């Protein structure tokens, strides 16, 4: 530096100390974590006992011993159980301190790390909100980063959900092996993901794909035959060893081996660094069930990190303990320009050519079905309870007790979204755990809804009635089915008028009858129907049965068959022999893929994998048919047998068409063909499919939904090996095929695998039963020997593309949220309501939105936190824990359509919240929140990542809500509000 002075120019020399990271050295962020499956092989209780409780106890204690040490916690279920039942007061104080000082960080923050392929977006949001609500009311913190390292493929819905929740960056790992290799080679593992094609760039999220080593530390060391960097070894079940010695504990770090340890770690850091654009390297330290003895972990890693840093010039690397936040802040600060990935997902997922992880789309179909029914019941129970609390402020029902009943089902539905839960990839005892928790929660919510009805009705036990609740915020016209013991019945409405209904023999039981009741119900409203044996005058239509003899399906057409039309105002189905192609536009058949169970003979199918031996083959040799004709419902019953003399059928299909009387809105009813199947028990190593073939020229192009939120285009791809399995995709709610003019849509009430293996074809996997001798599968009981009978339901919609676009969006929700039917006793002999219930159910203001909007949530969460962040943080510091808040109503409104999908329904919709919710009371105030509720939308400033399309780097903007409570919902938006009402 040259200075002028009185003595003349003065030259001063300075020695500039340049930090290692600035000299071109690599900087490794060592992120300590334990991947803790909420289920999988062991139940939650078994895991808590064997290792999970010890993780949090020992990690908290060890973090307090060194300010440099850090740890990330992911799933909340184990942490909440530890916090409530294990943690001491001292532990709890330490957790607060560690969070404040940045040594402990919660990432994701949901109840579980949810699966991305077979979960519904509603349930993803639920489990995320459950975890976030707990974290915010307990610690005042809001997770801002994801760690979605283990789900089997990545959906484009998840980055959208996380962006709406306020996350700044998203992290995934499991994507197709060949795609990951290509992305590694070209340093494209990091990008900005626009998960939704319709949402603005403000909902983009920076995404990091983990490299080939994924979320685990390298397991092998060149100088040791033990595991690498796992000094606590592997967890032991059922009991931790009393001597503290676990299997495969890494060699302790000593003066003798510290240099080889450092060399191995540095080599892996450098290998990983070559696949990314910055000199900052994310180095995950941990794996499944790690850190149950954090003392031995940190004491060894401390020595290793210190040694590497002291020799950083030699190694060219510096290392530091870090959180996910530390890493992403470093990357964000580099101010690089990132490429944008569009809304394409990373499904399906394969790890090798013959390891296509597409079997789990269907595994444990019964669990998938129960999980979705539980979710639907919870959805109905939440809005029912919310309306009750608002309309009955002085009720005798204990609100705290009612909230606990709802919370039991919230917990169970959240828990089963785990990526080894609803996927069907768990052991049988864990499946039973999920089922038990779901059934317990469903029992509680049914009991709650019944008690609310009883309280409103003030009923006495005398006479039968049916209460039907419409959980959708649309007016609906549909049929509900009630099982009755008499064939001669009448149905009346609340005013004593006859209600259209039809009774017929049950397909599943010889001792009962199915009573179909046509119901018209306003949005989020109840109606009451009186069901009584008819005494003389009969109003119910009788379904008349025509039975056909069992036919040998292998002998083809013997004679010219009689055509038998089944018709309503929208469709005509002609049942005839398969050979008469002139009259059949759409055919369906059950087939099975045969799979190998011996690893010595080739690839196998298991809970996860689908690896068929060859093409699917027909399964039935004989078929019986019965058609029940009626004025309202016509049902075709088909039974498929393994041979002409078999005693029991192995497959059954029940197809229903509805005819709606004049004066009723039958648009959705008329345009759907409803099908219910009975499949199983299967033979071992069989995978059952339903193949629907049409004369549409589709070019094998299939469309399926991501999580019931958006549609993905699925072109058929040819591979050297395993082409059939690698062209299977998850169908959570919807799949369709189309040609230039016509579309065939299938809607499902549970997840399935779906594929288009031929032109004009769509096949859905319905059930799987497998066994193999792979030792890993046998050790963990993951062979999927599922001998159950499953009963999935589909709705078929066929028509022009424009017409089906309108129909399937609303029909999706109508199938998912069918009316809740509750049975009770009625006071009095006449079909007349007590005055109180008449006023509430007949004259109350319904909650209805336009057909392109959906009320995704209407609930009273009962969260105890203040929505004012400053107040909430202050309350936590003062240790003031409030009571459950019953005045705060959580409302989410979702736009169902994409930009440009429909000329009318894809337009933004303006909603007056005050008018919409007037049936609940007079709106006092409305706050717009982040998706999970923990952020005021006006204070949420997400990071903005620089892209070529958006070169300015800064924070994303937020928006204000109208003072008049008028909001505009744009295509695919999900807007979240806290609503407060005037006291009644």
C-alpha cells in the first residue's frame, strides 16, 4: 500500500490471511442425523424402546458438551413421544437452548417423512401441519428446509407443498439410477424446481439431489472390516445390550488410525464435490437408526474433524459440523445462476434394470384403502365439529374431549403417510400397528359425530333414521347405500315426503338387502331420512334380478348371443361375448402377472419391486353373470372362476349405472360408471390387474395424477430389460388415456399402479401376493404374503376431452369425500323432526363454493400458539402455555384447475369469505397464513434463487388480504386462512 507522508512515499507490506474456503479448498458440511422410520420393520413402540428414545436423550446431552457440535432432527413422531414421555425438565431446557444457538435444527418438521408416490396431497399437508403445529407452539420455530431422502421417487407436488409451507430449499435422494448418474456427470444435481406449471415463480424452490451415496456415510473403510464412521454400531432389537456393546462398531479413532480415517473421509468428500458446482460439500453423517449412543459418535468425530482441519493444506479440505440450513446458506450466498426444472416428477424409481420400485404402488391394498377412508372420515369430522362449535357455543359436549378424539385420527392418518407405511412396504406387525391406530381413530371420530348429532337432536330411542352428511362445499345429488334386513321398506324425508329409493338383494350377503337412497344435500350440510318397513303403500323401487348360467370362457362363441343393453341417459353398455368386436367399444378383463420367487432363478418381486416373468395372462376359465334391473340403479354382477366346476370365485366385478328421476341434478351420477371389485385371495407370486382396452388411438400415452393435485404425462418408454415394470406409474386418484377427441378416465378411492402396455389400453394393478427367498426380505418379513381379499372401487368417465375435464375434477372429490351415513333412533312414530334439528339442517346457511374451487380444510385445529410471532416467542420464554384455541378456524381453499385447462373453469375465482362462512357466524377477522399455518403470509420472506429467467436475487414477495375479506384464488393455488368470528 503506497502512502504519502511528510517524509515522502511510504511502502507498507501486508500479509493477507485468506480463509481456506477462499483458496479453492473444499468446505465439507458434516450433517449429523439419524434416519428413524416411523414403522417399517419394527413398530413405533419397539423402536422407541430399542433405540429412538436414546437418540434424543444422548444427542441432547452430547450437544451440550461442545458448541461446535450440531444435529438435525427430522420426523416428529419419535421426538414428540420422547418429549412427552422420556425427556426430563433438564432435557427440555437444553433443547430450547440448543435450538436458540443453532446446534439443533428441525428439518421437514412433519409428523413423518411422507411417501411421495401414493399419498394424497391432503394427507401430506395434514402430517406436515401436525408436526409444524407442535414445533411452533412448543419452541416458536418454523422449519425452512426439507430432508426428503428416503421416499421411493420424488413427486412434483412435494416441492410445491414445501414452498407453500415456507421452505427455502428442498432436498431429495431416490431418483432413477441412470438419471442420477447422468445428472452427477453433468453437475446438474441442483436446480430450481417449479413443481406446478400454473403457480408463479414465487413458489419455485431450490432443490438438491443427493449423489450416489445418498443420505448415509460410506459404509466401508479400506483399513477396516467394520462399518465406516458408525462408532456406535448398529441398533439391536428388542432390547439395547446391557454392556453397551453393539454389532459392527467402527474402530475408535486413535493416533495410529486417524490419518487413514482422514484420508478415507477426504477422498469421499472430494469424490462428491466433483458432482456439484460449488466448493461447499454436503456430507451426511449418519444412516438408519444411528446416534443412539451419541457420546461415542461425537467423541470420535471431534478428533477426526480437528485432525483434518489442522492438516487442511495437505488435504485441501476443511470440515465443520453443520445443519442443513448452514449448507444451503453457503450455496445461496454464492449467487450462482441455476437452471429451472419444470413440473416433471422423478417417478418411477429404479435402482437397477431389474429393480423397478413400482410394486409398492399397489402393495397392501387393504391398508391403502383404510388409510384413505380414514382421511375422508377425518375431513368430514373436522368440518362437522367446526360447525357444531360455532353453532352451539353453550353445548354440553366437552370440546377438549372432542378435540382429543379428532387428534387420535389426525395422528393415525399422519403416521401412515410414512414412506414405509401407506406404501405397503412394512412388515405384517407394523401393518397391524397402522391398522389398529387408524381403526381406533376412526372409531373415535364416528363416536364424536354421533354424539354431536344426538346432542343436536336431543333424541329418544324410538324408530330408525339415517343422517347423511355432505362433507363437500358443493351441493350434491348422489346415492347412499344402507344395508337393511327387510325387502319392503319406505324412505321419507324430514317433512314426511317419499324419497326415491331402490332395494335389491345384496351381492355379498344372502340375508340382507341393499337400499339405495337418492339424496340431495347442500354443501357441508346434513339431511335426515326416516327408513321404515312399508305397511301397504310402497314407495321404494324393487330391483329385479336376471341370472345367467355359468359359461365356459375358454370355448369362445357357441351361438349368436342375445344382446342385452344396460342403459341410462349417458351410456349404453352391451354385454355380449368378447368375440363380437363390432358391438364392444370397451372391454375389461382380469389378468395376472406371474413372478419369480427364487433369487437363484432371476429377478424377484417383493413389497417394493415389480419384476414380472412375462406378459400378463388371463385368470378365469368360467364366468357367471347376474343383472339387477331397477328404475334407479342397474347393477351387473360378474363372477370369475378358475374352472367351470370351481366352488368359489376368485374375482368379482360389480358395475352400476344410475338413472336419475326428473327434477334432480344428475349430471355427475349419469356420467359415471361405478365399478367395485372383489379380488383374492390370490395364489402366491401373482400380481392381479384389470386391463381396460378401447379402440382409442392413444399411442400408449398415459396420464396419471401426482398426489391428486396435478397431472403428469407418461409416454411409454422402451428399455433393454424390465420394460413392463418400468412403465408402471402411481395412480393416487386419476388416470386417463385419450385420442384426438375422446378421453377415458379412471378415478380411484385408493392408490394403485397403472400402465398403458398397448395402444388404447390402460391396466391397473389391483392386488399382489408374493413370497421369495431373498435373505434380506426373509430377515425382515418383507415378502408380502398377503392372502387378503381386496375391494377397490373405480369410477369410469368416458366422453369428449372438454366434457371429461369438467367432470373428473369434481368427481375426484365426490369419490374421495362421499357422504357420511350415520344411523340413529328417532323420537316419535311420525316422520317429523324435532324443531331444533329442523332449524339446523333445513334452514341453516350451507357453505358452497364454485365448482372449480374446493374447500380443502375447514377445522378447529386447537393449536395453543399465538398467531402473532412476537407474542408466541415471548410466551415460550415466559413458559406460558395457553389452552387449546377453539375460536380459531383453519380454512384452506384450493383451485382445482390448471392454467388453460378449461376456458371457464381455469379462470381465477373471487370469494367473499364473510359471505361464504355466514352459516358459521359473523366473521370478525381473517389472517392469511402459510400452508401449515405457522407463518403470517405478510412476514414470510422465502429465499429467491437466481435463474436465467429471473436474474435478480433476493426474497420472494408476499401479498395482503382485502379488508373486506374478499380473496381471489388463481389456478392451482391453495390459500390458507385463520378465521375468527364474533362471539355469539
